[in-house]
C-alpha cells in the first residue's frame, strides 16, 4: 500500500515539477515580464511549504531599515485573508511595526507601486515571494527551516518542496532558521547538502527567541511569570513543532498541546471547544502564538487567561554579511 501511494504521489509530482520549471524558465529567458517598481526590493521567501520564520525575518528587516532612517513598506499576497480584510501575518506585524505600511494584494506589483506612491516607501519588503517572479528584486533572501530543511527531497505533493532544490541558485542569501535546535554538526551537514546550489553566497543562521507574554489588549508580562508552571497551549501555524520548542525554551510545563491548520480561521465552535478543553485542565494559563491571538482577540478561555508568546529573531552567524548586503541597497546608484 505504501509503495502504491508513493507511486501515485510521484505521478502528480512529475507534472507539477515540470510546470514549475517551465514557469521559471520563462522568467529566466525574459519571455515573461518582470516589473521594476523604482525602489530597492527585498524578497523574503522559502523553498518549502509551511512556516520557516518569514514573519520574524520581515520584522527584523523593517526595524533594521528603520534604524537607518529608511522607510520600508511590506507587500504580501494576503494568503488566507477574507475578502476586504487582512490575514494573521499582517495583523501581527501591524502590532509589532507601528507606522510601517503593510499592503496585501494578489497583484503585488500594484501593491508595491501603491506603497511607494501613497506611503513614500523607500524600499519594499516582499513577504513570501521567492516563487513570485513578476517583481524584480534586488535581494532574494531564502529561509531554510532547520526542522525540515530539504522538504523530504521531493516537490509537492510527494514532498514539501515548492520547487526543486535547484531553485536555490536564484537566492542571494540563505538563512537557516531555528538553527539553535540543531547541533553545529547538523547545521554543517545541511549546508553541505545544499553546497551545489549555495556555495558562492552568504550563509546566515538565526534563532527564534521568545520575548514576552502578550494579552489581547496589548499588556505585556514577563516569560518568567509562568516559568515552571503548568500551562496548556495551541497554535494554527505552519510549524507547530517550532512553537512547541519555544515553549520548552521558556521553561513552561506544557500539560496539553493542540494543533490547528496553518492560517486557521477560528470559528465560534472552535472557541467553545477550546474553552471546554481549557476548563478541563488544571493549568495556570493558556498560551498561543501572536498570529493566533490577533485572530481570536479574547482575554481568556474560561477561567484561564490567554497569552501569546511573542518571538523575535536573533542572528547566530553571518550578521556582517547580511548587513553588508542591506547597506549596499541604501547606497546611491
């Protein structure tokens, strides 16, 4: 049965891969139009499905450029957003990056031009855009998740790669996220497996560092306030294992953990179910990610307070190479 399933997935993988290669070839040969928008453009993307830590990276970049007195605007497709609204990533970044415009539109060329014309943006950060080839970019940053770096070696649906690993040749920088979850030897092994594609470009390693507890009304509390205490936790993100690791790093005693699909749109029935679940547990609090909290916008689940664990990005290796490339974008042409 397993062999038959692999064969069936392979039958789907082949035409999907061919379609991806054909599309990329059209852009590589300038048979498809690539639009320039008049300011430097940085793409933050990944090669696999699911979460690799793009939001912390975009946040770090926006703050870094802000420190250089350069106004950045964020442009994304708005995956998972209801008509006329923003998705969870936009709502999370809005709370973290006050004053940084974030435009969501499937037509990202139009969104980028609007960010420049209406918000005076001096550069554009494209969120989740490595496979979006319509906008010319000055820097392509590709994130590789340390927990699932190679997408099981196959393109979707047999694996989790969005495109073959050879697509990494388009990257200008490669960032291994959640690198702290691996030993130095394990990180080196990943780099060696990708050497054929990324040997001539900078290799960056980062960690996702918990920062604080956040309530729905913006009140912060220290992580230490719940350290060692029994908590329940849930999330609806692309990499729940990463969130579970964050909880362990904080020293929480996780009594129960629930997972929802990535970008899950919580309904009233979900809230009722979560309340019943939380009420059945002897815990001090219920924890979720910031992306979950902005969609729920509630302060408790039954008798238990609800807190989000906010996360930031720390660069473990390659910071000088990264900042050098970023400074180059700010130099007069």
